[in-house]
C-alpha cells in the first residue's frame, strides 16, 4: 500500500516512506553549474563559470570579441564581475590554466547583459 502511494506521488515518495517508518536512502544529484555567463544578484554584476577545475583566465569584450577590454584571473572556475554597466552587452570567454605554463583552448565567446 505504501509503495502504491509512493508511485502515485513520486515527488513526495521520500516523505511518504518516512511517514510509514521505512528507511530511505537519498543522494542529491546536484553538480556544478554548466559553464556560462549568469546574472549576479547585484546590479551591474555577472558570474562567469568556466570549464574544468583549478586556475582560469577570463577575457571580457564589449564589441563581440573583436577587442579585449579586460582580463581576469581566478584560482577557481568562477569569477564574479561587478563593475559592468547595465545597458551594455558584454562577451566573455575563458580557458583553464594547466601545468607547466600550458593552457586549454579558449572557449567560444558568450554574451549577457547585466541587470
């Protein structure tokens, strides 16, 4: 009977099993956010997430990647950019810093406009 109820309401199956005093095993499948350019909570901010782990380099452009306006470095795959104008579309790309002075290939340019 408990199993049938759980099948009818899979979103609440764990709570149903617990209310019937069954032990449940649950593992969250949440992983890192995919690489990209995301809105930050503060005005004029964007969050850039690169691929892979470790040190990364990031480049910013306001003309579609024709010229680089600013570069950022990070000891992680993420950089928070907070000095942007809200009415300007920006493009970003990134690459991973590897060992012995090597780097991965640059990502494609990805654009976003901060709030």
